[in-house]
């Protein structure tokens, strides 16, 4: 694949240019990013994303919107028919939300059908909703045990983990992305309202995926995480269908249940960062830990962010340490090619803890065709990396994102429950 390649975070298809700050629909990050420059700044126009497709469209929609939210639910439906009805309701609501369907006007003697926080008609804001199912959905309740995706399991404790049960696992995951927080809150409340007798919130986390660190879109700049490093430089190109088929989408010959074809395994990790400790660490040490320069994002010893780190010429790790994050995560060998994953996480900031330390981190999300060959293989290589001293995984879960909806009469998971 695109080894050390160009930035893939912006879709050439969806990228359009417009004047700086011309409308409320522009993402705050994009608008602010251009504020020191009076020339028109290209921005990605906010739009309603398509809902239907062979795969859930939010997994690969570009550009990645500014805001993200992960919500995990327990399912209370009594039986398979109840679960099917819940998935159908959920799908109908998502379909309307992503298309910006105006809420129906009701007799004021009743509560309104929506919260009203987006006004009369929700504006386009790149809203996407991605639904996944956890291993627990395949227990005795719905008679689905023989339909469980082969590798789906409750996320185990992995290297360095302190998983908090109040922030982990769940029957069903919903990941929302949009340009603004109020769009996410609006969508979440609509989805919960529609399914309230069947879906109960188990945990959630929200944050931002881009922000001002991403710079002007014209430079296709990579956002920075809360450790100050560019994050997303080397990722799968979502426009390369062959690559996505190879690494992200479950295919017909994978030995998975038939209903699962077109879906993808989703690994969610809530990873806290000890930012005060990090901020007291020497720059040279920080860069060695990742294997990249902090300001430019270039691999150490190279000049450009997208330069190939060229490990073959540095077999003993004199330039980029053998245990640097990027080298372990993707050694770029013929064998490690099959372990490539699509990362689509976001930063979070949740105030501070009892000791007065900031509670910040990364809501890591990755998609892969196989958990074993994807996330788990990469995670195993990262075990014991120097970065572990500065981070602590505290939650998350493994889910299987349902295949996309391919017609008006279909719903998410219809073949799973049918
Ligand atoms: C708080 C935790 C983490 C931080 C701060 C972090 C940060 C970074 C940074 C700065 C890069 C280099 C820029 C880039 O190519 O995107 C990177 C690359 C990468 N990270 Fe992480 N990461 C974290 C956790 C993880 C986890 C849990 C995994 C998977 C198990 C992972 C997998 C990767 C991969 C596959 C790459 C691309 C390597 C390449 O292709 O060169 N990261 N990460």
C-alpha cells in the first residue's frame, strides 16, 4: 500500500473550496484555522452524508468531521423479534438524521418530537452514525450464538490496561461524528428517544477529531493528538477500494457468517494520557518514543511528514529506535502488511481527577477485517513500548460494525436477526 505516502485524510471527491467563514455550517476548526490569513481558505462544505451503501458510510467518510462521540448500550429487548424491531427503529431514525429530515410538527398538547436544539430544520453538518454489536449480544437472550462473528469477543485486558467496567464493553456501540457538538447531542437524543424501552446507555465519551491543530484544509494538515504529535499521518487510504477490501471489510471468503459480509471489526480503546508528566519530558525523548519529529511529523532523519521512514537502512535503530511507536505499530515488512488497520479515533478531555490531574486522552477507534490480524497483532507488537509509561487504557470494547443498508426496505442487522 501507500507506504509513507501522501496524506489520505481528505477526499478528493468530497473536497470543495469556499470562502473563509462564509456560513454557519462551516466547521469551527476550518474557520478558525484560517483566521490569521485573510485569503480565502478552502474548506470542506458541510453536507448530508449518504446513509445507504454496502458498508456503513461513517467508517470511511472524508474529511473526518471535527467532533466525535461513542455511546455503548445494553439491549433490553426480550427476544429476537424485539431486537429486530429495535434495529429497524434505530435504522429509520439514523436514516432521517443523516438526511436532515425535518422533525414532524405536532399538536402542542404533546411533547415535541425532537429536542429542538438544532432549531426548525437540522442543517447539514457531515453527521454520520455507525452501529456495531458486541460479543454479549450473542449470549442466550436472542438465540444468536451460532451467528457470532468468528473473532468477536469481550475485549480482554491487554498490555498495561486498567479497564473500568463503567467505561467498557456493551451489547451495541454507536459512533457519531459531525461538525458540531450540538449536532451530536441532537442525534444521540433522537436515537435514544426512539429506542428508549430497548436500549439503555452503558457508557459514553465525546471529544474532537480535528481542531485547530489540523491547520488549514488547503495544506491537508494532519490533526495533532493531546501529546502534541500529528496523528493520522500513516493510515489506510479510504478511497482505495482494493485496499479497504483487503484490510477493512469482511469478505465472502473469510469464513465469517454470511450476514457479516461487508461489516468490519471495530476496536475501541479509551486511552488516558498523563499529560502533565509528558509535558515535563524532554523533546528528544518524546520524539524518540514515537519515531517522528514533533513539529513536522517527519520520521526522524527525514524531512517531510510523509517520507518513508526507511527501516531497511536503519536495521539497528540508530535513527528510529526499534521500539519507537511507529516502528512497532507498522514495521513495514512484507509480513506486517496484513496487519494494517484503519484508525479513526478522536481526542477527549473530561475535566480532572481527584488528584488534580487533567483527565485527557485518546478515544482510539480502529476498523479491520480481522481483529486477530489487525488490532490485536498491532497491539501485541506495541506491548512494552516506552509510550506505555505515559498512557493508560481505561475502557473501550470490541464490536462488529454491521454491514451497510442497501435499500429502503432493509435495516441495519436485518440479516443477523432475520
Ligand atoms: C494514546 C495512545 C496512542 C497515541 C498517543 C498514538 C500516537 C500515534 C502517533 C503520533 C503516530 C504517528 C503518526 C501517524 O502515522 O499517524 C501513530 C501511528 C500509529 N499508531 Fe498510534 N497512538 C496510540 C495508540 C495506538 C494504538 C492502541 C494502536 C493500535 C493497537 C496504534 C496504532 C498505530 C498505527 C498502526 C500507526 C501507524 C504507523 C505507521 O504506519 O507508520 N496506536 N500513533
